[in-house]
C-alpha cells in the first residue's frame, strides 16, 4: 500500500497500478471493509483478521476468550465480529463457502 501525499491537480501524474486503500465503516464499531484486504471482506479494524476467520473458530467450538488469544484481538472485537455475523449471516456464509480470499 502506498500513502499518497498529493494535491488533486497532481493526481493525473500518479502511476498506474498504485492502489489506494478504501476503508469502509460498518454499523459495527470494530468491523470495517478494506478493499486491499481479502477483496473487501469484513475484517476487524487494524488487523487482517476476517469476520469469517473468527466465525470459523467460533463454529468449531472455540470460546470467545480463546479466539481473542489466538487472533491477538480484544474480546470486544470478537463479540463484535460474532454480532456482525448474526446481522449478516448470508454474506459471511457466502465467504466461508467460497473461500473468497480476494486480493489479500
């Protein structure tokens, strides 16, 4: 990822292929989408931990505390990811079924 420090009038001089991060917030405080990580799948903000990764651990029987330790995230982030899943079950199930890793 390249940080761009340019004015609008200089944008025509940017090289092709430079990828600009597009961060999209969700209704869940710890969950975002970053177009440069897993093709925009929902992730825990500031990490590369996808909501589906947390859900796969949760569905395999791991406790939220264990998931937090394994993924090195807070317990609040784990519970927010679980909440996101229950609000968007079909979407996350789609990512799980299709293993849509995107452009990581």
